[in-house]
C-alpha cells in the first residue's frame, strides 16, 4: 500500500521483536517440495513474486485437489461445489477435519512454515512447554502489547479464546486448571511468500476449515482467532519500499509513497518515514499493524484531522482473494474490492495479502 508523508517531526521508535515461533510438530513428507513459481514483476516485492499458479499445482499432482483454486471448474473438493459439507466449519474430531497427512502436505508445500499452536500461557502450566522464567515474564508484562505481538497465536483480548490458558490462572494457589486450546486456532502458517498465503486459502476452503488472519493480535473483537482454525500469520511480511515518485493508476495521486508488506507495524512505518524526512498517517499505538486491521477499520491517526484517515491514504493493494488468486486492486482494476478493503472492516471481504501501496505527505 502507498501512503503519503508529512514533514511533521513525529519520532519513530526503534525496537526489535522476536518471532515466537514454537515447535512445528508436523513432519514433512520426503517426496514433496515447496510449491511456487517465481513471477517476475518489478512492481512487486520479492516475496510477492513467489506465487502459486495453475502450472505449479499440476506439477504437484498428488496434492492438487487439496490446494486447487476456488475458481477451478473441476474443484470438487471446494465447499462451494460440495453440498455434502455441513454448514458450520470443521472442528478437530469431525470427519471432515483435515487428516494429519493433509496437514503434513500443507507443511511440506509451504516449505515447513506450519506451526502447531501452543498457547502463549502454556509456559506456566505443567507440561513440555513449562518455563518458569518465561512464565514470570508473562505475569509481569501481560498487559504490554509487545508481549503478544511476536507470538503466532496470542491475542490481546483473551476472552475470545475462552481464557483457557491464562498464566494468572496457573499460579493461583490451589488451582488445578489445565491449559487447553479453547478458541485458539489449531495451526498457524508463518507466511513469508504469497504462494504460502494462497496455499493456506485454498487448503482451508477445500477442507471446509475455518480460516483466520493474525497480524499483531490487537483486534478488540477477537476476529484474529478461532477454534480449530488455520491462521495465516502475517507478522514477517514487513518489507518497506520508498517510492520517491509514484503515479497512481487513475491519476489521483502523484508524489512520494511507501509500499508496505502486510506485517508492517506503525512504528516501522514511522521510522521509515522519518529517515526520508516525511511522516506517514498511522495509528497512535506503535505495534498496531498498518495494513492489517488498522486500515481495514478506517485507521485513526494523530494527524487525521489534517490528512484524513489511514484508509484515505491507500493507493493500491495486492490481495489474495477467497479463490486463492493474487490480484491488484486500485482505482482502475478490481475497483469494488479496492473500495471495500479501505474501511470495510477487518477480516472482510477476503484474505488480503495487503502488500499495500500508500501515500506519503510531502
Ligand atoms: C493498544 C491499542 C491501540 C490502538 N490504537 C489505535 C489507533 O491509534 N488508531 C486506530 O485506528 N486504531 C487503533 N487501534 C485499533 C487497531 O487498529 C485494531 O485493533 C486493528 O484491528 C488492529 O489490526 P492488526 O492487524 O494490528 O491486528 P490483528 O489483531 O492481527 O488483526 C486485526 C483484524 O484484522 C484482520 N487482518 C489483519 N491482517 C489482515 C490482512 N493482511 N488481511 C485481511 N485481514 C487482516 C485480522 O483477521 C483481524 O480480524 C488500537 C488497538 C489497540 C489494542
């Protein structure tokens, strides 16, 4: 996405976030390799050039049905084409829930990116994950956003996962609570390419699986989590590119802009803008994801009264549609979608790859 920048002296914050990827717990079949094709296009980030295409699917014949695009006419597995699927999404234990082999295929084709969920609070409970120092850290820092941002599945509104693995509960005297998954997703895919996002979208649709997207975990309404779900974890798509002279497709904007990956956080955008002598429109909280729920919900900023909402700054968006196709939406192409994703609400209407291009202010 492209955003304008001002010359206001808003200070960027330096910080490093460790990815909290936990044990994969999924084996990789020896016969399979990551599935992608490199599509050369100078307008794209490198990670966007790595795509899932029809050609790639044909080369992985054994798994083609699991990962077929939603618009493939012979996609019999797709819930869209299969009336026998129940109305509700599959949960672990249901006959329609993906088998371990199917999860292993997703892991293999996505180059080992699948993470089996271990709730962040598990370090406070008896079991493999127990870690007293880490537990104490959670107890001391539970209400700090940074504690949760780098974890694949932690959410900042734990009521939506049923508070089934709270560190505070584990240490209550006489408490024999156990740590369970509750409303956490079963798996997260740590995506670093567009192909992995496409694989996840196709797999979830074809397996009648709940699909959620987690960026930073800030969602107040818990739309970033879901029982039994596959979660697309966008945290590591944090590329930022400065475009000194951007011409928007429809001629609405001409000037400097930023192209941002789906995982870029507010402070990272502010840092980049400050280095260039500009300020971009972003949120007050430094770890909110700029191109995730922030822009989808409109996006309020300390400078909104001057420059408008965050969503007003968007010039172009790269999206993975529910069919699994990778498209660009801007003023001249896929215009309805371009309109909808700028304020239509988080998690609608599709899984955005959200490698957006945003305006900067001079
Ligand atoms: C402490 C705090 C301070 C805040 N400050 C501000 C502020 O100053 N201004 C403001 O406007 N808002 C603010 N917010 C609200 C914030 O913008 C929303 O909570 C927003 O939804 C967070 O988005 P995220 O991507 O960072 O978080 P997540 O919880 O990871 O995602 C939020 C929602 O967006 C969806 N989503 C994320 N990425 C994508 C994607 N690539 N494609 C499709 N869907 C996606 C998720 O599924 C989820 O439903 C604040 C929230 C908190 C908790």
